């Protein structure tokens, strides 16, 4: 690469010392927890609104004698659902969502920056500050993508509530039974809100991890780091982990635990090395193009190889 002034300064200072092993790159768990808390609070408010607005009207929709009024119940349900949606949209308006998401993007970036400086200081003995013109665009993309995901979750609530109520009426269920189908949250039965809560928790975990991995990729490449070791968090939740243990055999199935410890290139996300760069081979199909944190539910991270700065 063409050495930047920062890289040249590092060459002078860091080449005089033995490079230390990078400390573990910590994932932004506090940001994920905050995001999840905000989303679950929103879904819970929609749940409370349904308890206040939808459930009390179920007996009227069913009819005083439990018989279907074919000439009115569907239109009445439409009117009720429109009111539910109007009030639901007011709970967390778009401008509030965008403000929250911008805050989460900033928190993720700040956490990532702190980790990056800590690693640079430990390995090189200096902090690396570089121009980051791509950062704003990446954070804005996170905000708009997640606004769409929140909108989808909200729509899942609206469509789910209407479907459960409509099916319950057509099947002749009692009001209490329909209410249970809406609100249940047991191991055997997951109601509309419980299902959306599960999705919301996944969004928080997945999206913060993706942004963190994207920013890490940008920062390392801006500093001139060309290679990294793929690191798994090495716990029992990692896909493919046999009994919580992490062997390091040749990769055959593309599982993330098998990627652990392999050498990768930022400039080519379709290859990897299992012998520290002596040979580069094609990745399995489901890992081509992936970087740590980019795939669904991936909590892996990129362990930067600083040695290439001094070649």
C-alpha cells in the first residue's frame, strides 16, 4: 500500500518494539441491550393498547349471543383496527424512531472506536487516528434500514392482531379464547406480541453486530490493515459448536466456529487461509463475501494483523 503519514510514523515508532498480541475485541453488548430495551418497550405499549382498545370490543364483535353478525362485524373490525393503528403509530412516531436509531448508531461507533484505540495502543504503543469519510454514510444506512425493520415489526402487530381476531370470529371462538390467542406467551403458545418481541430482540442483536462489524472493517482498512484473523466469541450459542468446544480443523461446512482462527483478507472476502497465509483457498459457499458480524446473528469479530503495516 502507499504509506500514509500516520503509517510512516507508526513504522518509525512501532518497528522498534515487538508487536504485542491484540486484546480481545469486545462486542457492543451494552448498545444491543439498550436497543432491545427500546424495541420491547414499544411492543409492550402496543400490547397495552390492544388490551385497552381491542379486547374490550371482542364481545361486541362476536355478538351478544356469540353469533356472527355477517352484515357488520367485518366493517366494525376494520374501523377498530384503523383506530388501533392510528393510536399505535402515535406511540413511536417516525421522527422519534430516527432520533433513537441515530443515537444507537453513534453509541455503536463510539464503542467500536474505544475498542480500536485500545487495541492499537496495546499492540503498537500508539493510537491510530484516520480520516473516516465513509462513516456518516454507513451510520445513515443503519438508521434508514432499521427504520424499515421497525416499520415491518409494527405492521406485523397490526396484521397479526386482525388475523387472530378475524379467524377467531369465523371459527366461533369465545372472546376470552381470542384474547388468549393475542396475548399468550408460553412455551407452547406464542401470541402476536410475543412473536414480535422475539423478532425485535433479534433485530437489536443482529443489527448492532452488523454495524459494529462494518465499522471495524472500515477502520482497519483505513489504517492500512490488510489481513485479520476471524475470531468467534467461542460460546455454546455459536452455530456448529460441538459441546461448546472449539476445534480448529480444515473448514468443510462453513460454520462460524470452524472459521475461528483462520486468516482472512479485507481485500478478498472469498478466500481464507488455515496455515497463516502460506496458501489461500476458496471459502465455502455460505461464507463467501462474509465479514465478521455481517451474517444473521453473527457475533464474530476481526482480529487485526498489524504486521502487514510494516512490509
